[in-house]
């Protein structure tokens, strides 16, 4: 089968064996390119694994599923508390330490499958993963429907944060760098950034956006970090301390009160039929992986989310 991987800073589409063994076989229908994929590629690292952790497809009985792309021990204290994404005992990430979904098929444990409403386009359903990322930050900071939300950054995670906040019932404003991002945010229901907010979701993580996040946060509010601040969490100390602004460094997704973030994300996507048309700007077959990654990194392409359709 065709599959995409990285080697020495290059994207490669190879023919590999179809997966076999224990687990549930899924025919992949959509697999998104994430910022972390670009980071791994640009690091020049050699990855022997099939790339991709934003995955959706169909099982042999025709069930439409999104795939939660992490496997943990399920026995340690983190796992038992619902924080299985923080497992340090036996953690594996699809597309990172084991094969991911940029391929025709993937074999996964049954507990990684999240069933989808038939109303959800399976070609758009890879968005369940970034929606779960966005929801995790809101859920863990106890975000309520009367909260006013600021989203900083108009990439995929920013768009998903808008969708997640609207799903909760919040008023949402967006700060985005590019006009096409502002337009997409408007379609999803976001206004323009103005004033102070109960939750500020930084989906970029640069010193500039962290400073804007602090300026936009109400006293006693939360800044939720969905972007990874590679240069450090450099916030204006006096502003943060004098206003007791709390910071939640949010990573991936887990389970809260017995409900997986992924399950909530699957419900969310079924309520927004236009989210794929709004967020997914480019689609490619696996044979055109190099071009797909080039587009994903090219700001002039006006891309938001680039997705593989392995069946095309």
C-alpha cells in the first residue's frame, strides 16, 4: 500500500506491506497534516514510521470512525485518572513512535476508535483530532457558556478553538494574521479581537502572541496554551501576577469525568456541517505528498488545513 514518511528532511511516498496482526483494520479516508508533522520534517530527523495522527476512516463493517492516535498503559495513576495522554509508563503516538494514518490502511486497538454520526463527512473527519485538542483546553479550565473567548492565531487549531467555544455557547473573537484566516473565522462565528476575555487561547506560542494574550486576559482569567512556545513561556510578569492570570499549558486530549475529549469532538463536528469546507483548504492524494507538505508550509498558498485523501 502507499504510505507517507519522512527521511532527512524529505517527504517520501513508499509502497509498504498492508498492516496485519491484532487490532481493528481501518481504511483511511482522510489524514491531515499537522504543525507537528512540519516540525518533525524540518528538524531533518529520520522517521521510519508512517506519518500522520489526524486520522479518520471506515472499518470493515462500514462504521465511520475517527482515531484517537495515542496508546497508553491504561494502568498507571495518570491513565486511571483520565490523564492517559500524560502516561510515562508505556506511551505510543501514531505517526510518531508507531505507524500513523498517512496511508491506505491503519491497524489500531479498538479503544482508539471513536464512532461518528453518519452526518459527518468522512473526508472531513480527520478534523476530530484538532477539535479534541481545542476542547481539552476549554474542558480542563472549566469554560462556561457565559464566558467570552479570545482566540489568538488563525491556523487549524485556532479555527477548531472557535468551533469548540461556539459549541460550548461562548462569544468568540479572533486575532489572525492573514485575511483568509479572518474570513474563515468569521464563517465559524468569530468577531474581531476587542477588550478583555475570560479565556484567551493562544494557538501560536510566540513571544508576540503571548504578550497579546496577557494583554487580552481579564483579571483572574485563564490563558490556554494550545500553541507550543518553543522559545519559552515568556509572559509579562507584572501583568500576569498583578491580575492573577492563570496559565494552562494544554497538550493533546484525555478524559474528564469519564468522557473522552475525542467523544465530545465527534459530537461537535456533527453540529457544524460546513467546518470541512471552511477549514480544509487543500486535498491531495498520497502520491503527491511532497507537494502537499510544500503547500502546508507556504503561507502564500492561503492554506489552513491540508488533508490527504488516500482513495483519490
